[in-house]
């Protein structure tokens, strides 16, 4: 499911810089992954391959920091074409109707050294619910070989897919269900600094 972004976006962190700064997600070096139980005995992992996002980070006043992220639901991949087609169908994401998974922050708080809590609204399958992202990000900016200033972040959260109207399932003969309800989301981000704030 869209995460990341979720999911995701996800999940951007609040580093310790002297001034506010604007960032964009580097989609080539970022990913939104998910994991869900299959048949109650194993875990299926997948990812969304197309994501974007922005962040305005103010370490002097975290309350002024904002994060927005977007994932193309149709970019879901579990390395099995037939399963991916089912996940895009009305049984699950219904990507023809709900093409985008989106996250918009409402609060950013420090939760330890290099750790943050980013609360926001996740819109998935046409349903918007509040989620909290646990974000880890070292307070270090680095320049890549092309002169771009970058930093990294990892955001995690867990959602119940039924909260977003993703109810499809099959009952197993031996008991239990085919697909678990709990979805673990991990968003790996590389952020590109765009400009310094005032």
C-alpha cells in the first residue's frame, strides 16, 4: 500500500542545522517498502518504486517544520506480476481510482539523539487517517560528487490495512487468513537540500 510514505514520506526527519532549509526527496536513492504476513506463517515484502516529497526543516523551532510525500500506488512491486496485478485491483489498492498515496505532517517532535516523531495524515485508498512515523536521521549533511548537499533518513510505522478500507481476505482451511492485517512500513530517504531558509 502507499506508504511511505507512508508511508512513507515520507517520513522525513528534522536535523540539527543552524537555519531552516528546504529539501526534496531524491527518488533514485529513496524507497518505500512494506511487509505483511502471508498465510500466518511467512512474510511477503514489497515496495513502491515511484515516490516524491518535500520538507522544510527548522531545527530552532521544530513546530515550524513540515513534511509532504507522495507515492504512485501503481508502482507497487512484490516481484510477482500476478500478485502485483491483484494488489492494484479493486480488491486492494484500486489504483485506477486511487492513484496516489499521500502523507502530510501535522507535528514534528524530537525523540532523542537523531530521532524524531513525525505525526501526520496518511491518505491511502481514499481514506485519510493519522499516523506517527518514527524517524532516525544523523545530523550531518554531505556533498555528493556533483555538488548537491544531501542527508539521509529512515522512517518506520505500522498500520492496520482495514483502517483504510483494504478488507479483502481468504479464510484458510486450517484456520487463519491468507493476508495479515498489520502492515510494517519502512521508508529509506535521501534528501537533497534546495535552499536555506530565513
